[in-house]
């Protein structure tokens, strides 16, 4: 039994290097297309981002963001169409309102400012998309693991 | 000082810094007895019950009881939420259509914390109900009205001035340990000049300074000490005895008519022969706002001490506060502004099997209360792990409500979270 | 709420006690009789709601998850004979007829403390008439250790816990008795040392000592109670006698004990039946299995819910008559052939005694109390040739038997005779496995092959129940998961977001069980809900990664061994 325990424990140990894990919500009409564009244009970007496509940035509920953090994301990025370009009239205005609430709350809890970001990225802005991702990965790597990440989650 | 009748909810420790009165006191009321048609929205009156027994038992003239009894008997409402008293430390609100229950609920109780807003919710607008509320109860009801779960047309509210309430069990112990009195002997209580006075069965009075009690955390609940609404101007009738001058002291109630509905109910009480009223005098009005001002100043001072400003807390500190949470959900069920009912976002997505450091339940509640917390402290009262929840919620709510200049539950302004655009943000 | 509230109806409010466990939490129950009653709600009950009783000396209005949901857990029983609905009177007459015509050796009466002292005493009167004892289901523990009972006595209050210097926890308060938490929080704030002896690491404890259920307390060097220690343990039908004996031998007469109880009036029932010679819980069950027992009378005691064994329902069929007197419609009502329905617990006129030894009366704040349960028992006694019982007399008798004060704000303890000397008997008592293997279905308690090999069994574990109010009362909560340690997750190669298959040697498998990773001892599985694979309080099980996977995801062999990676 004790042998099993040891092997389990040794496999438990982290490999040392911190590789950030980032969850990114992209709106179907602009940002997701932007991500697509970044791929087609073959802009180099890090692989730490998991993209989740949503119909609109305002579909991103606080629950989604909290769950991402609690499940072990080191940062969450929300992207959508530029103000005025929303596919659903003014839904990204509502995103702004929600984002303010979530941001204020997470800041109060002691989460670093850079871990949650909102950025407008249009379908044509593939380069901006790639740059944004690279910038965020760099920032989060410097920050280290999120304090909301549960112990033992790798 | 304040002892509004029918007012388990109300409590009014007197401001310690109240200026001493030297010259002969001014009259409370001016003019003759009013007719029902004289009552106007925005008017301020001094009123009392026509029944002498009620005047006596109530300690403040029994106006509230008279208005409730009149409304019930004349069919303005079908039911009243009345308090059933079992001891000086314990009473429970009961839905009743029996006017005798209304008369029986007369009396002043500060050592009780009821939650009529949440009780009201259980009837789902199926009855038209009159109820007596503290300012924070009314704020909760208003927030629920904004979220379309309480129909404002089906309720009538009498708001009472409130300087704070105390936890009943704690006060029982204080009675025993600080006052040296057997709690079962206490027959009445009164707050006068900053002192909590207990009257025992043998007619003796025992007094202790509330300030001193609060130094040992034995006085008012923490939330009451930094409460920012002392006069329930958000209800239909704002009643209380602040502003009642010595000529009517203990014999009348100061009432401000806040809505057309309030005017209708007061007219009904006067025309129906339940109550009498006179115009309030100017000195009375001044005295009332003076007391209010002193109380608010005290609150502001306490608030600075209790609510630590933004960004000072870390995630670890929150985790530590919440580590003993047993997932009972009581904080949500008592929350006056919470409008969701049993199927809510905070409970539907929360799963203990996830084993998160801070449960989704709390994360969602922190967010939802940012623009709706009415600072009533009911959550802290019922927490079985004694987590200072109200304090935690205020840490999120205070900066935001201040920034957006939004006072919860005082008017019909849309909750900021539901706005399409926040004015302040552009 | 459908329908409109009839203006004629008033709301009834009762100052009652939560029946979830023996903690004795005060709660207001609101009962609103609306027109909805005529149309019938889910189970034909009036609309219930709880309110927080902030003047209660026990809980100051605070309630656990069970208490908060209390209104949903009441589902009134209906009187029936052989499944046919009858009036309460007919059911009582039928029950009396059965009891009249049976040999007293073939009857057993069971009342674990699910109802008031008065009703328990009334059943004892029936027992006297019949010449059979009323069993409380706890005596199995005391059968061997007899006199130790004096040390499990009452009088340690929750306030004492708050002011204690040293507290030894042998229960998991978070799950089993949640209202203890705040008392412990206050104690900790005052500098108390809280040591937990158990399988799980508790955040409230200042020190966690992992003690496996079979371990002798004599072998735990951290267990060193002194005069300033309060030991918090519990007394349930499954408390292991050997552990209890050790506890009393080591600390008896020296430290204070607080024994928590699983049923609302378990303490009261226990003290009332103190001098009756009872059968143990497993005696009754094994007699039912052999068919020796023909009639079983259960007074607000759901044997099927209390018994962890699923086969209990089948065992019930061996009885000629199962007479159930119950206020709630629980599983046992379906298995019984005579059901005598009584008023719901919250409005029963009477008193209960909580774990502290505090006598709490149930009263009405608005509305009328009911005595139908008491009257039904009195009716049975009358039909058996006894004289009808008077509530006030029985109440006075119960209070004097308990030696308690009727003021709920005071805990009084009857003057103690000098406690008997403690004799060491724990070494003669059977060990854990021996105790529970005879518990029920002995065949199912066979160690799995991998365990016998002594090696390999990385996925083998022992299953234990984390008892809680929902479990004892047969109510379901959002606790459909098992808890295992992180190392066990790795050993069994479980994956985050996936489920586990848990199986026992007898072949029962629970597939796709959700699991929670807890800070606890390796090699154990804890659950708060009845599990089909757990036939006894301790069961050997094996845990394997479930083949049932969430849609759209696949498990590759490579991910094995790094359990929690996504």
C-alpha cells in the first residue's frame, strides 16, 4: 500500500514550470471570426488559450466566468464586437454593465486586474487578436497561478 | 423617545448627543382636529387612536393600530401581518384577518428582528395585505417590486422610524447578566435618552446605556449601527414618535403621508372613527429631522469603522471567512431583496461535489447583492456558522452603490445591473 | 401557491422543534390553510413555511440545510389498513385487535425518539399492558457495557462547548450536526484547542488526527483527555460499542461528554426507557429475519430509513403485522399493513429533550395544538383493557421521570448518584468487522479478493456513511456524490469531471457515481446518501473509473495516473 502511496505522491508533484491556462469567450460575429482570421493569416500566437464561442459577448454570464476561474483558469478573456457594431442592437452595452460588476467584484476579492479582460475585436482584426492573446499570456505568466485555482488541479 | 406602537420592528436608541431643551417646549400640533379630506400627500400630522386602551398600551397613541384596524374593518385590505407576542423577547408575524389580533399586537419591542418582507413573499400576491415595516424591510420590498415579484397594488405599508433592533436571545442573556433581572419577569421595555429601560413585573425600572452595551457588542445589531435609512420614507405612511413634543409625549404619533395610498388609509381611519389627527407644528417637524440627522451622523461614523474600504481584502481572507459555510442556504432564503425564489442562479449552478474553495453560491450572491443589498443584516442573523455575511456583502456593495449614486429600495430607479447603459460609465 | 387565500382562514404558527436530529433547534412552522388544500398540493398538506426562531436558546434562529428545507420534508401520513385508506379510529381499532390476539413474545415495540416524550411514555404504558418493553434502538451498545451509560449522561450544554479549553471531536459536525459549528467557531475564537479524530480533516479543528474506525483509541497517542476537555461524540444505532467503551474508559469521570443524537427526541426516549430491559436493534432485525417476530409496532421510527441495508423492505414481509404510527409518510408506511396517521410533528402537543438534556415544549404561537397521536395511543391502550390516558398526567410523569426543568432556557440535571466504577471491558468487545458482519446479510460482508491478497488493491476502499439528518429521515438532498481523497482518486485513476463505478463484493455496483475530492484518509469512501453497494455500516468496495463519460470527451490511456489533469 505504502508503495502505491509514494508513486501517487510523486506523480502528484507539479512539473515546476507554470503554463498558464486561459479561457477566452469570443462572440460569434466578430471576435470568433477575428480568431479565424488570425489563423488564416498565420499570425504566431501562444497555445494557452481555450476559445469558447458564444453568440454574443453579453451571453457570457457571471456564472461562466466564475466557473472558469474556479475550475482552474488563470485568466478569462471576453471579446465581442465594437460598440455600435453589435449584431443584437445594443447587447454589448449590456456586456459592459455586467463586466463592470464582475470586474469590481473580483478586484475586491483580491484577484489581479489582468486576470479578467474585456476587449472588442472585429472580424477584420486578426492581428489584434493574436497580439492580444500573446500579451495576455505574457502578463499571466508573470502573475503566476490564479489564487482561485483549486489545489491539486494541474 | 421612540416607541412606536405595534412596532416590534422598530427601535430607536436615542442619540446621545441630543441637545438639552431649556425653554418651554413648543407644541407638537397646531390647529383643530382634522377631517379626512384635509389629509394630503406630503402632509405631516400628529395622530392618535380614539380608543383609550390602545393609546395606553401602545405608548405612542396607537395611531398605527388604528389605521390598520380601520383598513381591515372597512375592507381596504383583506389581511394584516400582525405580531403575535409570546414574551418580551419573542414574537412572530402572523397573517390575520381578525381585528382583535391587530389590537393585541400593540406594544413596543426593540429586542426582536422580524422579516415581514420575506413573510409577505409567501403569499405571492394572493391577498391584499397591510403590514408594518422597518425602513430596511421596506427597502427589501421595493427591490422585490422592481423585480416584479411583489405587486405594489396589493400591499399597504406603514413604515416606522427605526434606530436599530437587537437580537432576542442575546438580549435575554444581557438581561440576566448585565441587568441582573430574570428575563421572564420583564413586562415592557423602552428606549429613552440613549438608555434601554426594562420594566419588570413588580413595576421597577432597570436602565443601561446602549452605548456601553454596544461596547461589548451587546446592543443593536451591527447593521443597525451603520444603517443609513432611519425614517421609512419609502413606505406609504412614515410613522414614529420623533417630533412628538412633550405635550403629546407617549400619547401621539408623528406621521408623514408619503403616497396617495397612504393618504387614503389615513383618511379612512379618521373618517371611520378610528383615529384623530392634527397638523404637525413646525418645531415638531424640525425636532424630527434633527433626531434623524443625529442618528445618521452616528451611523456614518460607525460605518467607517466597520466597512473596510475596497481592495484591502485578499482572496485568502474571503476563503477564511467562508470556510465554515455548511451550505444551508439560509442567507438566501431570508434575503429581503432576493427575488428569485427556489430556482435561483446561485443555487441552480452550485454543487457541493465541485468542492470549490469559494462556492459558486457565494460568488453569485456577492455579485447579485452589489446592486441590491439593503444592508438589513438578516443574513448574518441566520447564518449557522456565524459568518459575518452582511459585512462581506457590503464590502462589494458599498463602493459600487456609492459610485453609481444608487440607494437601494428607496425609489423606483432601475437596478444598475439591469440597465442597458450606465450613465456614469461614459 | 395556486388559488387565492380565503379571507376567513388564518395562518397558524407553531413554535416547534426541527425533527432533523437531536440537536433540538427551535423553529417556527407556519401553516397556511388555503383553498389549495381542497385541490390538493403535492401531498395534500397545507402550505408550510419555516420562520427563524431567534429567541431559541439552542440555535438562536439559525438552521442547517435540513432545517431550512424543513417545510418540504413534511408529507403527512394517511391511516390505512392493508393499503386501503381508513379512518384513524378504524386503524386504531384494527391495531388493538392485532395486539390483543398475539403472544407477547412475538411482539416488539420500537420508538427511537422520533416523537414527543408524552407519546413515547404512552407507548411504554401500552408496553406494560402487553408485557413487552419499548425498544429505543440504542441498547445494542449498552447491552455489553451496561453501567457505562451513567457516563454518557447529559448536562453538557452547547454554551459549555463555547467556553471549553479543549474539545475532542469524534463526529464530523459539518455534515452530521451542523449547528455545532458556530459553537466551535466561538470556542476557537476564545482560544480553544479543537482536535478532530476521524477520517476527514475538518477546517474548524486546530489539529486533525486521522483515526480509522477500527483503530483502538488506546493506540491513538493524541487522544489524551483531561478535566478541561469536552468530548463530542454521537450515539446512533450504529455507534461502535467498542469505541464507545474505550471512550468512557479513558475519559469517563474525568472529562465532559456531549453525546449528539440522530433523532429529535432520542435523548428523551432514552432516558424514559432507561430502566426497561430492551432488545438491541440488530436483535429485532435478526428476529424479523428468522420469522420469530410476528408483530412490530413502530412509533415514528422508520426502520427502513434508519437501517442502511436495502434488504430491510424484504425483511418486513416476514412480519405478520407491521403497525406503524407515524406523522410523516415515509418509506415504512408503504411496507406496513396498518398505518395510524397522527398530526404532523410540528403541532404535536408535548415536549422533547435534546442532546444537551434540555426539555423543549412545542407550543402554538397562533392556532391550536393537536393531540391526535397521543389520543391514538391512548385509544389502543383502552382497547387492550387499560384506562384512557390523560395528557396532563402523562406529561407530568414524563417530566418527573426525566428530572428536567420545564423552562427551555435552563438545563437541569437530576442529582447524580455516585457513578459506578468503570471496569475495563473494551478488550472483550468484538472488533469493528466482527460487529458489523453479524449486522445483517452476513454473506455480503466478504472482503473482496483484492483485499485478501494484501497487495494490488489500489482501487479497494472501505465505504462509510457520513450520517446526516437527510440520511436518517429518508430525504434526498443535493448530496448525490461520494467523497474520496486525492490520492485515492489517483490510485483508482479517476478523472476530473468524470464519474466512478463503485462496487462491492456482493456484486452490487453503482455506476457513474459523482465524486468529490476531500481532505481525508486514503482508502475510504464516504457518502451522505444511501448507497446500493453498502449493505452494512462498513463495506469493502472497489472504485474504478466509470465508462460513462460526459458526451464529447474521450479518455486516453495516457491520461491515466495524472488524475486531476483535464
